[in-house]
C-alpha cells in the first residue's frame, strides 16, 4: 500500500459504527484511511463494503499516520476504557504537535478530561466526541457532540458538520460543546435522558396492557397517533413498529422477549454525576434502577407469588380520556426529565468552567440521535429566547404545557398506584414537580434531626447563612460540628 498523505481523516476500529462513519465520510467527499487492530478486517472492508470508494487502508499504525494529511486527524471508534489509551500510546510516536486525536466511543467524561490534559502537555489536540444515532445514524447522519481542545475544532468542523444529521431547518446536528470532557459529558446526559424516555414509554405500555387489555395492534395505532402530536419522536416511532412486528407464527414478538433489561453504564454515570453535583435528577435515576429491578427476575417471580397487593383486572376497554391522560402524563414527565438533565449540565458547566451552549445542545439533539424529537425545538427556542434560563420549567411554553397536563398526569399516576401497576419514572416526575413548586419542604425538621443527633447545625429562616446549634436534650453541650455540604 502507498504511504502518501492522501487522507483527510483516519478512523481506527472497524466494527459496524466505525465502518458506517467511514462510509458516511466518503459519501460526503472526504478521503478516509481505515485501520483495525486485526488487519485482515481492513482488507475485508476494502474488498466489500468500501469497494469502489475512495477509502484507503493501512496495515500498521505507522502506515496509518503516514497516510494522514497534516494536521493529522485520527478518530478512534474502539471500546471505551483501556483500549482508547492503548491506541493513543500507539499513535503518539508517529504524531507531531498540532495533530488531533478524536475519541468517538462511549467514554466516561472524566477519562476524556484526563486525556485532554495529558495530550495537551504533549502538544496533541484531543477531542472527545459523543456520537449518537446507532448504526443507521452513523451511516446516514448521527448527532455529534465534540468537546476537548478547541484548537482542533476548525480542522474537524467541515467533516463533522458534513456527516452529521440535519435538523428540519437544515442546521447540522453538531457544534462545538466545550473544553475537556464536555463532549462526552453531554453525550452521557443524552443517554441518561434516553433511559428516562424509554422507561416512560414502557410504563405507558404496561398501563395500557394491564389496566385495559389493549392489544399490541391497537396500542401501535395509539403510539402512531401520539407520534403526530407533542410526542413526535424517534422512540415513539420505533415503539409503534415494535408493537406491530409479528413473529413467524403470527404472534407479537415483543411479548416473547424476557423482561430483563441490560445497560452499558451511561445512565448510571448520569445518576452518579447528579449525586456528585447535588442535582435532583430523580427520573433518570429511577429509570436506571428500574432496569436493575428488571434484572432480578427470579426474585420478582418469587415475590409475585407471596407478596400481597392489588392485582390489575381488566373490566372494560380503555376510553379516549384515559388515552389522552396517558399522552399528557408521558409528555409532562418527559418535560421533567429534560429539565433535570439540563439542570445537571448547567451545574457541570459551572463546576468545570465549560460554558455550555444549551440551545446549541438542544439543536444537536434534534436529529440523528436516539432522543431526537420535535420537542427539542421547543427547548432550543426557550434558550434562544433566554440564554440564561435557570430551569426549563420557568419558560412560559413549558409552564403552560405542564399546567395543561396536570389533571391527566395525576389521574394516571393515582389509577396505577391504586391498582398496583409500578410507575417509577412517571410518579417520580410528578413528585419532583410538586417538590419543585413547593416554597417550603419538610427539610426544616430534617435539619433539626441532624442537629439533634450530630450537632450538624441549622439556619433560621430569618437569617440564612448563619448557623446555630441547639442543646436539644439539655445535656449535649454547645459544641457543634462544622457546617459543610457533600
């Protein structure tokens, strides 16, 4: 193979996502150099999927780097963790200052932050980019969320914005996110919101099925109608398709699937980050825990036989009012999920000095990614109108939307609770909403308890910022613990 510098970008990792991104780049007029640790995959790719294209291959890291135009741009689509660092170490001897390494895998943002710092010291520009949209998105237009060393952006921008999905108004679903690990942080929150959206849809499915005996064909019709309204989104669309899909025997295949959910960690990372930042991202956390609960199948089967509680019984067909109530419950809960996700990104932006552009993030999610929906246009409009918006629920559009959903949302949650149908995500969304709109919560009693047993002090409502300790028992003394927050 020739070692002339002919490639605009190189990509390492020829699993389906890597191959599809390379083909996407080729379609958009860029010459790509492909490499894989198992080099036989390079030849197989060139002889099959990449046959007749301008894609070139390499049989070694040295040859790979030699084929890249300066500044060299090497993108990694390999398993998150040690493999990323191994390839970075293999690349470094063949790179020079100003060259760019892009990690497009599902890496933890803290790893990307560390790689950004380490490579900056060596003069290498590191980019950690979220890539969302699955195999189809990678091939025909993903949502891309690049962050890291801003000096890299002018060099990769033409490629990334060309291959990205386009929003309905034609804008590319890709823009610079921020420094350090910002790109992978935003992708992490995207995935956390994805967990929440999926769980909410599953709860609506279970309610229709167990409360009213709605069959899957009728349910698919309901989801199709929802997809033409406020819930217009990719996940509602694929749920419709899944419910209609029949096995070879003519029965619904989804009902044959074991009810134990898997996860790759990004939802869990979002919940952990929320705890670290002190932000109440309750819906995503419940969605993660719902997957954990699903995984203890044997215990659930045993519990179903011995634990008392109401059992749903189908007594009548679902009414249009109940369908509308479920739609409003889904919509309002989704608003809460996104509000919480943007609360978390706002706090992380302050913690890490990222200066995130929230309207831009909503734009990046409007196409290509798993959570893409018409709803994101409303979020972008809210931040365009008020870039300093503290919480999505303070925007007039979302105030009106949650107000309109109120009664149906409450009726749905109350009905399911009274009949024993679990709604972890929808109910926690409503609980958050009621807590958030409460000017006073019972944390005053909690603070008194903490002061009673641990002398942790409290503030008076009339004098916030000044801490006091009470000798509640008469023999505890006046010494108090230092005031601090974890």
